[in-house]
C-alpha cells in the first residue's frame, strides 16, 4: 500500500458538497461558483445550499433567528459563558459552550429530513455567533433582515457595507472540501456519533495555526512592522532563516486562492485611517516579496485577518469567526457521512522495532 504523509493526494471519501476542481483554481458549492455567490446571494442562502442543496433561505433564517433569541435568554448558558470567558481563549470558549449544548442538537431519528438538518445547523451557527457577539461592548441584538448572520456578529446599526463585507467572508469560509477540520468532523460522524461531537472535533482541529489559526498569525506578522522598509528587510531575512510566513500557499490551490481576491478587495474598500492604509500597504509589500522570492500566493487567511480587523474584531476572535462560517459546512459533511455510513479507519505505516524479546 502506497504511503502518503498527511494523506496528501489520497482520496478518502466521496462528497457532493463542494470541489476546487481538477485544476485546483476554483471553488464551487454544489456546482455554484463560490466567488459568484458572494456577488448574488447572502450567507443564509449559501448555508441552505450547502446543507440542503436549496437556494431558499427562508427556513434557515427562521431557525437562526429563533435560536439566537432563545440562547440570549438562556440564563444557564450565559452564566457558563461569562465564567469561561474569564479563563479561556475565545476558541476554547466556543468549543466549551458548543459542547455544553450537547445532545440537544441531535434529533434521535434514523433519518433526518431537510427541516431537521436546517434546525440542527442553524442552532449551532446561532450559538457560535452569539458567543462572538458577547465579546462586543455594544449590543448586537438587532438583526438585519438581509444580512442576518453577519449582523448578529457586529454591533447594532453597523453600516451595510460592513455587513456585506462580513457576509462575503462568511460565504468564503462556509465550506472547503476535505480540509483538516472537516475531515476530523467526518471521522467523528463515521462512528455514528452525534452532530455536536463532530462539530467540536472540527473546532478543535481548526484551532491549530496551520489551519484556522493562520489568520491570527498573519495579521500579527503584518502588525509587527511599522513601515514598508521594515517589511522589505525582515521578510527576506525570515525566508533565509526558513521561518514560515503564515497566510501564503495552499495545499489544494495551484495558482491562487480565488477567495483571497474577494477579501483583498474588501480590505481596500474599507481602509480609511492612516494606520489601516499603512498596514494594507505593508501587507501588499509582503505579498509582493512572497510572490517574487517563493512564488507563493496569499490564501484567504492573509488578507482575511486584515478585513476582520477593519470590521472591528480583536485578533483572538478571527478563528471563532471562521467557525461561524464553517459550521454549516461541517454540519453538511456530518449529514453526508452519516448517510454513507462508512467507518473511516485508515491504516498506519509502522516504523517501530519489529520484534523484541
């Protein structure tokens, strides 16, 4: 049996949810171009598409609104949330509170219909969004009818441009095939475990800096330079020392990450003050150096961190926002894996001592 470190290039299952194509240059959700969806649809529509292969957002919106309201009034949940926020990183808070929801998110049925899937997915999505919103000092309880999920993450009365930018970000985060966190969720699902356990598996995997945590590291890198000149000196030095520059290259895309283009355009649109403009110029300079020196393109995380900064989020909330977007993708993969009902159990290449006496 041929060995592939990290399962690179190994086909580990079948999915009808998304694909980057054989050429590795695009991203499609159930046949629809994801970049095109950012121009024509909202996250709620895309969530419905990913979960149930339907562009009708009505049921997802209804379920999300219902659960967001219920969670905000849940005294026990809010007590737990306040306690763990004092001790843990926001990603650990998300993992803990989602886990606390437990079996309440799993309907004990042999098969789930589309309404069941929508209810379960929207409830988890609403939980994650409520946790993120709780970190704002301003209220986030007035939901915008057009950009429902995005508005739950931003303070009340945020302008439409910011809502649209965050909505696009959530769409681009929603799904991405058999990435590490999705595969972790599918492994859990393959054992016939519950949806919450699968989602918690995904959250724990996404936390790592080589996956979702890359957006935090990328913006920290940009923030570490005060001028273009500093970046021009230090980035080549880091490359020479073989230090990893987070936010560049991708395990799937061969030419560019198509999501990065959308995110970069939003950063350019939203930057206003001198600090933000300077930071954007530094980011573009790093991008330029990486292309010239290593022929590496920015992935969605590189400019994604800058966009979330412009939207007012603290760095340690970047990966939880990734969770908010990706939770519907994980849910869809959970449902798909359960329907396939195949236990994922790969073999290992043993490299230890063969025999001892």
